[in-house]
């Protein structure tokens, strides 16, 4: 099962704060940050990153950036949140799990769900 009780047949995307399909560089920086008392070692963070590659990955492209900029402007959300929404759309995900956006918000076919609420 995936987070929030979603089964293998459900589309899946995750926001930056829940560690799922978050941008790898943001995950790495936050997980290994020296000021964190429970920080991960480089090898642990790398192992987690590698394990997530079993899921489809949407890479950043010029097209994704353009779509994210338009989405950020249209919905008045941050570029980073818009990039996650647009990566989900490109990856044919209908649901994004995040606590950074309003639960139930529908971004033209991509719906937000709070994994903790």
C-alpha cells in the first residue's frame, strides 16, 4: 500500500514535505542537514533516493518549467508547488499528497490530498 491507504492501482505523487516523489535535491539537503539532530548519513539518504526510483520519475524540462510558471500565476501558488502539480500532471497522476496546499483543491484535474488529515 502507498501512503494514505492508496493502492498500487492508484496514481501517486507527493509533495516536498512528505518525502515521496519530492525533488531529490531538496530531500537530500533537508535529510542530511547538519543542524538536524536526527539527520541521515549520506549513504542512508542515497539508499532512500535509489529505492524511490522504482516509481515513475518526471524530470524537470523547459516544458515543465513553463507549465509550472503558468500554473503558479493562474492559481497564485509558489513556483515550487506549481512544479509539483505540473510534474504530477505530466506523470498522469490525479492526486498530489501534500500538506503545503489546500486539501481538496483541484488544479484542472490534479487534486490535492493531505496525507496527515
